[in-house]
């Protein structure tokens, strides 16, 4: 039977980042992944990178994570695929006061941004239909990156620092003992770990239930629609991240001709082992119509590769990260916005596991739900803004 100080269930970008930050500190770490590294929702994420958060701790995490993504090869090693495009956030009248509060948070964190009135927006974004938009914010450092490449970078560097990543190794049973956590994997092999981190995305809840921990985590199916411009339209394409809170969708470029669209609102809870991985024509049309209303040039774009995957959702759409048993920890519930946080979040998780947590992390404790102290975040239905 093997023994490691820390075991991690899940080699998505959060598990991989935590493994890297533990291993670089010299903590013997093993990662159990039932598929391949980044083979779950991480590998199907849109990769939007922004610091436009209402939660000030997350503003700082996103800011510092963006800096790492932008210099990934030098600071971690590998290819994050980060492309800085800037980001535009558009809001209706009901959000104005909250937008100014969010902008104050960006200012306090030193993040370059501009709050834009309807007149400012009309002067600067002449090709957008700005009907009903009451306020906008431009964020300088927003962009997009490659979640799959980022997670592979962390996993590869973790291994170089001595971690072991076991792919095609599902965790079947977890038993928390007085001195160790026993983990039984799919082929019946037993492992012991001093502490166990469950970072299994939408499959986290059932694993924790094995050690008597019940958390209100759900899985939601969310789509990503890819569209492609005709070459003649490329000069008038929207070359930056556009989060249209007013109309309920986000978009980001994927190179010069292609762009991705996704919805901002929650969907129904679904079974993570039985959901439609394809996207329907109605789902593409819903997103494409909104995108074309805002940016008419997008009305000429045609459908390209599109897909659906899973968000692991918490009741307040904020991460669920903390200790849930004497030797068991969780990092999940990232609710569709956890990729760009992962570079720094993994460091926070590593510090938590070695007993030196940042006090700012405490607000994301799993205990908040039982205590009735859920977090705020986002704007109306667009809680994914965090
Ligand atoms: C469609 C979509 C778009 C998104 N867009 C963005 C975006 O633009 N920006 C952003 O910041 N975030 C985005 N996200 C969210 C982001 O992808 C997640 O927050 C992040 O990937 C979560 O990473 P994770 O490592 O916690 O979980 P996951 O990626 O879910 O990884 C969990 C891993 O655990 C493994 N596992 C599960 N059960 C077991 C078991 N029993 N034994 C062993 N292994 C197990 C799984 O195979 C999986 O690899 C998006 C997500 C989706 C689905």
C-alpha cells in the first residue's frame, strides 16, 4: 500500500494547480484521475480570463492569476495560450450602482479599467447596438487562455517536482481514519494519504458523501456555441471579450475569424453522468440572435464547432474550498468561472492543506451553507460573474 502526505482526487485545472503548489513545496503528493489530465470540464471551458469580479478577494486572485497566465512558460512552464484582448462588460439600468462598486474594487486592486457612460460607449464602439445599455466597463487585461494547456502545464510541472499523477485511476472508496485516509481505486488498489483533497468537479458531492459530508453542490449543463465569420467580415469582428450582462451571454474571440458564445444564466440541475454533450440548433440560435442584436456583423457568422459540458455549481455560485473533515478537504463549486482563478487558487489550496491558509479564503468555507452565510456575487441571474 502506497502512502503520500496528500492525495488529490481530480486532475482538472484546480487539482493540477494544487498538486503543483504542494509538490514545489516538497509535499509528497499523489493525484488520482479517472480519465486523463484536464479531460473533464476543464478541457471544455471557454477560457475567458477577467478580473471583473464583485468579490474583492476574487478580484485579487484573478489579477494575479492573469499575470501568471500571461507569463506562464517562465513562471510555471508550458503553454497557457493567454491572449490579452481587453474585455467589455455591458449592463442595463438596474446595475449602475453595483457597477460603480465593482469598478471601485478594480481600482483598489490596481486593475486598468474605464467606466463608460452611454455616450462614451457610443463614441468608442460605433459598430455595437447599445440600445438600453446604461453603463459599460472596459477592463484592459481581460482576454482568453487555453484551460487544457494550462492544466497540462501544472500537472507536468507537479510531476517534475515529485508528484505522482495516476491517470485512468478512478477513486472508488474513501474512508477517513484516525491517522490517514484510505483510498481504494478502480482496480481495488489501496492507497493511504495523510490528507485528501477532493477536487472532482461535478463528481465531488458523491465522493464526499462517503465520508459523511453533505454539500449543496449541483451539476449544470452549459453550452458553448462556436461561430465563424466570413473572411470579408473579419475586419469588423468583435476582437475582445464581450460580456453582455444585459442580454445574458458572453463571447470571446477564438483567433481572428472564430468566436465563442455562452449563456450567463443558471440552468436546471442535471446528472453529471447522463447529460447531452451536444448542442441543439435552438441553443445556438438563442445565443447567435443575442450576439447579432448587439454586434450586427455577427449576424452573418455561421455555426462552427460547439459543445456542452458541466459546471459544478454552489448555491451562491462562489467556490467551495476548505476543510470538511479531520483529514479531508474540498475545492469545488467553481460554478463556471474557476479556470482563470486556478493559478493562484491552487496556491491557496496548498497553503490550506499545509496549515497556513490565507485568512481571505475562509469566506469560501463549505461550512457557510450550514451557517446560512452565503456569499453575494455577480449581477442578478448572471451570478457567474462572481
Ligand atoms: C462550458 C464551460 C465553459 C467554461 N468557461 C469558463 C471560462 O470562460 N472562464 C473560467 O474561468 N472558467 C470557465 N469554466 C469553468 C472552469 O472550467 C471550471 O471552474 C474549472 O475547470 C474547474 O476545474 P476543476 O479542476 O475544479 O474541475 P474539473 O475540470 O471538473 O476536474 C475534475 C476532475 O475530477 C475527475 N474525477 C471525477 N471523479 C473522479 C473519481 N472518482 N476519481 C478520480 N477522478 C475523478 C474528473 O475526471 C475531472 O478530470 C467553464 C466551464 C465549462 C464547463
